[in-house]
C-alpha cells in the first residue's frame, strides 16, 4: 500500500517528469512547530509514493511539503526559486492526499490531485 500522502513533479517547461528533486514532508504541531515526518527524492517518473511507511495512516492537521528545486534547472544564473513550500490541510485521515507540483523556471502551480 502506498503512502496516504504522495506527490508528482512535472517539468512543464521541458515537458517531462522532474526527477531528482528532494521533497521534505512535515506536520505542524499544536504549538506551531514543524516536525519532519519523511523526505524523499522524486524518481524517474517525478513521483514520491512511499513517504509514510507501510501504509501508515496520516493524522488530521496541517502539513507542509517543501520542494528543494534550486539545483533542478541548469542555468548560468541563480535559480528564481530555491525551495517551494506547499502547506495543506489534511482533514480526512482515511483519504489519499496527492500534492502535485507543475514546475517551470519562473513559476509553479499546485492542486489537490487524485
């Protein structure tokens, strides 16, 4: 069984999955502190499907997925984005939460996927 929280990064500028991007998954505690739950690196298909081990159930709360994209794009200039944090609410611990990132050198889009 896959993790209840997954991601997929697509490079919209080049038209292919973005492989090799480190993504850190955290949960915010009641006292507003972030705790790292897992980290992973996008595979050849731009996905991380095994963040939380063995189908572990997620807890309701506020989560943050931080995408370390600074070294992804080859450029003579410094990248425009170095990290992209996506903060989202997990309201149903039985549901699957897919958090895709559509990435280009100067912009990004995200949404709740399936």
